[in-house]
C-alpha cells in the first residue's frame, strides 16, 4: 500500500498473515519513527536498512508517526482488511 510522504513511511507491505495478526514492513522516509496503540495486540521492531517491521491484531487502531491510523478490521487465515487513514 502506498501512503502519502507526509506520513514518514514509504509503501507498507504485508509480509505475513497468520495466527490472527498481520505482519507489515515499511521503509522510513522521515527522520524518526513512533507507534502507539495496537492495543489489540502487536509490536514494533527495527527492520534495518531504514525500515521498520510491525504487527497488529484486530482491534483498536495504531497511530504511526502521530500522522497515520492503521487498524486491523478483519483478519482471517490468509486475508486481512486494514483501515488506513490520517490520524486525528
């Protein structure tokens, strides 16, 4: 998924869908990175090469870089519905 540059991320790529969670990777285009939320379960880790990997389960949205909201709406065995919109 391509997101606008103002969010500080390059394209977000889904790397796996399993166990009720979606794993994703994104290149960082800004100078920093922050994530809050994903209280439905999830985490974040540095993926090297100026990128970040993160995972989320269904539930409340995560806020990335205080600019983008990403929510796992429906996660099945091999498919997921994600809602991405400006935060706020």
